[in-house]
């Protein structure tokens, strides 16, 4: 994931916002779009938390 270094938090937030706005409703039925939105929200939050965690690890290493 070196390519995404510094962008994981932002990508996670964008995915979360897309899930919250219901963007998946444009391409699927109602029940499937709700599932897709939920999956996107969860994936976005996980990516954002992971990216933030990795960024803080790097900051902590630089401070020491």
C-alpha cells in the first residue's frame, strides 16, 4: 500500500461520504443499494481509521 501513502484517510472519507449519500442507488435496486451503501460506509471507515493510525505511527517515529 505504499502507493496510497498519505491518501488512505482521504480515500476512506470519500468512500464513507459516497455510501452515506446513497450513490449506489443509481445502479442497483433498493435492497441491494442499501447493502452496497452499508458496505461502502464500513469500508470507508475502516480505511480512514487505518490510514489515520498509520499516519500517527509515522509521526510518533519522527518525534522520537
